[in-house]
């Protein structure tokens, strides 16, 4: 598997490629199945449907990795918090006031269908295609649990000052639950893991250390103790100058880069031979044409000779024309007519 080679620190050329949110609304075949399933959550929790949508982008584009089709908010739901995806509004949860409302011992029963999906996907994938299991980073998941929805997370940010013990208690539960959840994905057949810390960037440095770096380090240490050699990709979005510290202290094997981070600056800030993933702006994938060609060729040039996994800096958006993804694949794999 090319992806695992790169996660071991070996440069591979052309680099392996997959896209965040590669199974999603930009694909007509996803929209068709989503309509059949009704709700997004029904799609996530039905192993037959979830397996099918995980495989759709692999069949269409031959990506080097599949990512389990699920959501970072399945874990709080399994812990007992309500979760709904209102049409066009994103996730909605009843904001958490008391950790006694959470029941970690019941979670594995609730996320059982997800493990069945992992098993089915692994069995159906070509051998060369890696299956990435994932969870949200604990700080990001806590943001949704405490605020109940996206949009700046004002309650979480206030609580971080007014009641840091409460935030820490929520994070402690999430750290333990995430370890068990990710270990279950490994046991079911995931080849490597990713932690989506999409809202790492809302915290000032001291909180970033306490809420992002510390909990992530505990998760990585525990998983590696149980499964030596397991590879974990971190995605500390918008972490700015704290990227180097995150990389060194958490022990993740690779860093998912957001769109605003200059790759040469990230290389300079992180330990030697750090594996990077991502960085391409999803908006240029939507734009297509010469702008897409230029951006892809530039990123390929920047990562030549390094262990790099080609990807976006954030999820693909529903408005991306599927043919632009085809173009991207041609550019990366060298079969395009562009010089
Ligand atoms: O293809 C894949 O990447 C795998 C599946 C996956 C989804 N969400 C499916 C999804 C993964 C890895 C995620 C991660 C996720 N979910 C993150 C972290 C990454 C990031 O984007 O920052 C976050 C913050 C969430 C929470 C979430 N889920 C939000 C804010 C939303 C609404 C926004 C949106 O894009 O609609 C979702 C819904 C969601 N998760 C969809 C998909 C395919 C769209 C649902 C639909 O079909 O209507």
C-alpha cells in the first residue's frame, strides 16, 4: 500500500492521493443513495449503504485510500448525546451540561454498525487500497458537544476560561472513548487512522496545549502501546505556529495540512522528514481549468522527494464538478496532456 509506505516516511512518486470528504454530495451516485437512505445518519449507521458510499469514489477515481464513511459526531451520539443533521444546517446536538449524561460503557453497542462497515469495506477493497479509520480530535468533538452546533463555538470558548475543569472532564471522557473507538476500528480492519481536529485553531496557545496537544498525545500513546507500528495522521487545522509543537509532542505519524499553511514553512517548523498530507485549496478544485493545473503542479513540485500524501487542505465541497477530480488524478499520475 502506497499510503502506508509514505506513512513510514518513504517518499513515493507519484504520491498517493485521496481527498477529504471524497464520498459526498459532489458525486451523483452518493446523492442517489443518500436520497434512498433518507437521513445522513441513516446512511452512516447502515453498513450496507455506508460500505457502498465508501467504495463509490474508489471505483470512480482509483484513490490510494478509502476513508470509512461515518462522521466525527457518531462518537458523542454513541456516548448518549442526541444528534440530528438538519437539512442545510449541519449538525445539531443538545448542548452538554452534565457529564453524567454520557455513558461510555454503552458506546460500543451504539457504534457497532460502524465496525461492521469497516469489516465490509476492507473485504471489498483492492489490496493496494488503504482503509483509513477516523475519529474527531477530542477538542473539536467537545466543541460540538458543548455548543451543540458549528459557528464559532462561543460557549466552549467561554467555558475554557470560566469552567476549565468541566471542559477537561469532557475531554477526559472523549480521550478514553476515542481510544476504544479507534482500537475497535483497527480490530475491524482499518489500516491506519486519522484524527480530525478541525477546530484546533480557535484556542489560544495555553488552551491549545491543554485541550489539543495533551489529549491527542494520550490517544496516540495508548493506541501505539496496543498496536505497535499503527500509523496515525493528525489534522490540527489552523494551528499556525503551534504546528511544530503539535507534531513533536503528540507523536502522530503525519500531519494533514490546511489550506493556509505554506508547505515550506511547515517543513521548516516540524521535525525532519515529517510526513505531510494535503494543502490543496478545495476552492481551486471547484474552479478547475488553468488555475487547478497550476496549483496541482506547484504542490507536486513542492513535495517532490518528500513523503507526501496528496490531498486537499479541507473537505471537498458539494459544488466540485466530478470531472475536475478526474483532471486532478491525471495531473498527479502523469497521464495528463499538460507539459
Ligand atoms: O469521505 C469522507 O471524508 C468520510 C466521511 C466523513 C464525513 N464527515 C461525512 C459527512 C468525515 C471524515 C467527516 C468528518 C467531519 N464531520 C468533520 C471533520 C472534517 C472537517 O470537515 O472539518 C467535521 C467537523 C464533521 C461534522 C460535520 N458533519 C459537519 C459540520 C457537517 C455539515 C457540513 C456539511 O458538509 O454538510 C457534517 C455532515 C457530513 N459529514 C456530510 C458528509 C458526507 C454531508 C451530509 C449530507 O449528505 O448531507
